[in-house]
C-alpha cells in the first residue's frame, strides 16, 4: 500500500493493514507481508509480523 506524504503518520497504513490481515485470517488464509520500504516494514512489525527472510533484486547496468 502507499500513503500520500501529507497523510503519513496518521495510522492509515496500520489500520488498513490490520483490516487486511483480519480478512485473510477469517478466510482461512496465511497472511504474508512483503516490503521493500522501511516504513512498510515498520508497519508490518507493528502488526505482529516477524521478518523471515530478505530478497535481493539486481537490475541491469
């Protein structure tokens, strides 16, 4: 998800993420959170996710 710069720090990502996780759990799914951005990782940790691994992406050039 992405939050507009002027709306950051209001808990919108945490609220939206929490609702998405609850919806997934209610459907019998196992939620996963994949993030590149530091802020997104912070939200995931705040929601109770644990870092399991990392992924390295390398582009040409």
